C-alpha cells in the first residue's frame, strides 16, 4: 500500500478524551513544568476544557494575592460547587488599600479623619477573607494548613518612596522561598527594576525631611 506524499506530512490528530490517562498526566506535567508552575502563566490553561481547568486550578489557586476590592469576587469563585478551590490554597495574601496621598503630604501627620477612615477600611476588609475561609476544611489528603498574610498600603507609598516601590515589586514576584529559583532570578529582577526606575519619566523619589 502506498501513501501520498501529502498524507505523510499531514499531522495526526485525536480527541483528548481518547488519550490514555497516563499520557494526559504526562502532558499536564510537561505544560506545568514549561511554565515553571507560575499561576500567572498557567491561567490560560484552565480555559482549554473542564479537565484542564480541574488540573491547573491546583496551581492557579495555590497562591493568591488579592486586594480588598476583589473580596466579593474571591467569595463568589469559592462558594457552592467551587468551594473545593479553597483546598488548593497554600498562601493567601490580602492587601488592604488605604487612603491615598500625594507628594506634599509625605511629611505631614495624618489627620484624625484620615486615621479614622483607614481604621474603618482595615477593619471592614478583614471580615471578607475570614467569611470565606470559614468554608475551608482540612482535607484528609492534606496535612498542612495555609499561610494567611495581611498587609496594608497606600498608593502614594509607591510614588513617594523608593524602598516601598521595591518592596511592592518584590512581594509581587517572590512570596515563598521556592520563588528564588524561578525566572526571573532575584539578581535579574533587581537589574530590571533599576532599569525601569531610571527610565521612569519624572520619577524623583521623595526623601523624608530631617528633623
């Protein structure tokens, strides 16, 4: 039996469901390793099919960084049949956004009104994650709990303080020790950060006034 030349070049295709389970798992593992298990890179994999979603959500929900404006969405995507997603979480960071300020206010003492507003925002924001996490139950196949980190910030910090700007970007890229082995590496990150700061138009870091 002879085959046409075009037939030899045509790639073979098959349905995902027809692949052996072991081969499916190998493909999952290959994709996850290629993306270095980073949630931001694996998010699009959850859109392929329900099977891909079930597998890769174990990575995309493993570590979550949310601010107080996202608490309602966090509650929505982890309720009902979706409550299983809470079992995937190993690290959860809540960032509470406080009152903003601009450059002239850097050296001024906060007003009582601002302090009161920030206190109410902080207290109210704490209710959200604990309301959601009360649905969380330790699984029989999981021997550890989760890390809950709560931070507060003002957008003005990032504009007025070079140290704060660095801290925010470090926190976005390196939450756990294993991240030090990821790409970009820590030295590469620092080099890129310094380069971005030099190119930032009009960036003039505020220096606190000496008293």
